[in-house]
């Protein structure tokens, strides 16, 4: 592992990693209580808002645990300065940008109104706001699903990958990784298959958004490579600078799509959703730091495999949601199950191979 901000740190108790997450949880619950009392004026209404905030936080954590693992996988190779920027600026972008600005922008574009009008609409007409968000779910699912599928497949279609969890699948994927654009072809087959199950305007909307998701992934990869190469030339820096930062921010956004849209099934209040998902995002950041600092991905060799399988599963679920509604709790439990199985496999491997080198 490359030398980074965390590599020389001593292992700390788990609770020390959660300090800021716990503080944000307390502040979030206080804000939720105030918001609940102001909007309902009753103790029961306030407790109901607090319950929704708690459920949203748990939902965000369950949906984003694989995100934490993928972030840690990329973060461990980043320059120390960009590690710190991602864990500070990144959390502001994740909480404020994706949980507040992003839903507002959807309404701005879909309803053709200004940002202030969208904010007023969210506060005064939550039913109409939620309806617009629901109507925008199809292109968001297509865009996010395509981007995430590219992320997941790119991990397995790697000819240098020599650690395989599900060997009979991953060995073949690594073998065919030398074929240029093979993962793009696989994603396009999925996009074409799902788009043909739709009709009329929905088919065109799904296909167009999916292509933009694919283009975004490819552009971020190209831009990231160019930016990091420029930094190497100008500063003699190692890989993992601005390009990696941008990649992680777009990846974070893609993971957030499903959670933000799904949150409206529990509450139509933008501010309740922002509080609940913001609390969850803080725990995801805490888990990311813990995974990097403790070199957990090196210690448990199949853990990131489980995370990337969960990403591919999530992308397929997002595609499927263009046809049917799939409860977010099922999505979260599915990802957690895959990661849990990969963790169990890693522990079993370590037990059976105590002297094996960690790859």
C-alpha cells in the first residue's frame, strides 16, 4: 500500500472514528425535533419526524456501505492532501450538494422554475414537489445505473487482477479484459435490453439518460487521467490527485441517486430527507476512514469484491426500477448480504491460510 495520511496512524477504538458522526446525529435529531414541532405542533408529530429521520439515516448507511468500501479502495492510493480534501470538502458536497441542491435542481429542470421557487415549492407544497421528483426517477435511474455498472465491471474486467473470490466468473472476466471496450459492450447490452422493455417516450428517455451516464463515466476517467498526469509533470506528484477526487465525487453522486429518490417514499419534506440522509452520509465517511486507516481491505481480501458485486447488483436494480418498484430496504439488505458473505469468506481464507501473503 502506498504511503498516505493514514498508513502510519495507530489503530484507534471504533467509537473514535464515529465521533463526528455521533455529533452530527445529535444535531440532526435536534433539528428534526424542532422541524417536527414547527410543522405539526404536536408531540406525536415531532416523534414521527424523528422516527423518519432515523429510518432515513439507517437506509442511507445500508445502501452506502459498499460506497464506503469503494471509496476506501480509491482513497488509500491518493495523495495525502487530496485524502484530506475528500474527507472534508467531499462531505460538504455529499451532504449539502447531493441531499439538498441535487433534489432542488431536479425540480428546477423538470418544472422549469428558478431555484428559489423550487425551494419555496419544497417548503409550501411538498406533495407537488414529491410528484415532480417521482416523475424524474426514470432518467436518474438510467443514468446512475449505467455509471455504477461501469464502476463495478471495471473492477472485474482487469487483466492484472490476480485475487478472485468467485473464481469461475472472475477468472473469465480478467481473461477477456484485454479486449478493448468489453465492459462498455456489456453495459450497452444491458441498456438495450431494458430500453426495449419500455415503450414510446419512456424508452427514449431511458436510453438517452443511460448513454449520458456512460459518457460521464468515460469523461471522468479521461479527465482524471489528464489531471493526474498534469500534476505529475508540474509537481512531481504521485497518482491520485484532482482526477481521483473528481471520480470519487461523481461516484458518490451516483450512489446517492437511488437513496435521494427513494427517500421521498418515506417523507415528502426535503428538509427531513436532508437531515436523515446527511446523518447517514457522516457514518459512511467515518467507515471510509476506518477502512483505510486499519488497512481493512488488505486484511480481508474479498471484502472489496463483495462491494463491487453489490454495486453491479444495485445498478441492475436501478434499471429494473424503470419497470417495477423495488423497495429500498431490499436493495440495502441485498448489498449488505453480499458484503457480509465476502467478509465471511475472507475470514475463512485467513483462518485456513495463516501464512498466505496479503494481496
